[in-house]
C-alpha cells in the first residue's frame, strides 16, 4: 500500500492559513482576551533568539490558559460551519483518488492538532480513516500552556516524521506521494518518490520545474 501525504494550508485549503482563521474566529467568539494576547507577544519576545524568523510559526501561546476540551469542541463546530468554501478542489480530488486506490491518507501540517483533525472531519467525501499529524501543543491539567510545541511539523521535521511513519508501516519512501505548496516543504518532497507541488510559491515552483515534478495549479 502506498501513502499519500497532504499538507493542509495552501494545499488542501486555499487562501488564508487555517490557524489565522482560527485565531480570528476565537477573537470574535470572545475566547482570546488580554492574558492570551500578552502570552502570545511574550512568547515571541522570549523565543525570537531560538527560532528566528520562524518564531511566529512556533507561537501558539494565544491559547494560554484556555480549556483544551472546550476549545476543541468549539473548533469542530466552527470548522463544520465555515469550511465549505476553503477547499482547493483539485487537491481534494487527488486525495479522493488516493482513497479509491486504497492508499493510506496522511494530513501533515503545522496547524494545531485539534484544528487539523477538525479539518479532516470536514473534508467532503472523506469516508475512510485519515491519519492526522499536526502540531502537538504543550498542556497541563486540561489547559494550554504558553510553551513551545512538543511536535511541530515544519520543514525538516516533516521529512523526519514521514521517514518514521514509513518505517513503522513498512512503506518505502519511493512509494509515497506528497503534496505541498512552499519551499519549506522541500525536505519532504525530496524524500518521496511522487512529489507534487500544489499552487507552489516561487521557490518551490523553481525547484519543481528543475526536478521535473508535477505542478498542480498556480497561485
């Protein structure tokens, strides 16, 4: 059995990132107040040296102190209500084709795990089990902590996670299809036997053309 690995933002979902939409939705819903905003800014200040230009991708501290189960339930309901217009249909159709072929489906994204799971549940036509690997947030006693994520699928980490998944499932990387949209995903795309650049940014488009990879759509 082959694996089909799909990024979410910019690949299955077009437009603004799902986490930006989540942040805006939580603000409108009254979840994010002064303590969360201060934690968010404080994280960026404390960890800028460690993470550099990627610090905002690591910063999930806007959830600081919120009840995990309550946020997750709200997110599931919110995604069901609003996600209908999010999809990049050619990528969703590829996912469905892989399902029909009996391939294992993996959603691999830097968006929070609970949001990635809600998106997987909302995908039209997805009836078979989907493995979801998103950002694992720091929590304690059922509440989110303003700490770096325990697992953050981004850049080289995506490659490592897929290597581990292949080893666990007995799948050779040459039998993996991977769909992604930015040059940050090059480590993953260079690992697999069937890389597809989906609406690629400039860096990924250049690399895909040079390597002869399939390009699905344009920005």
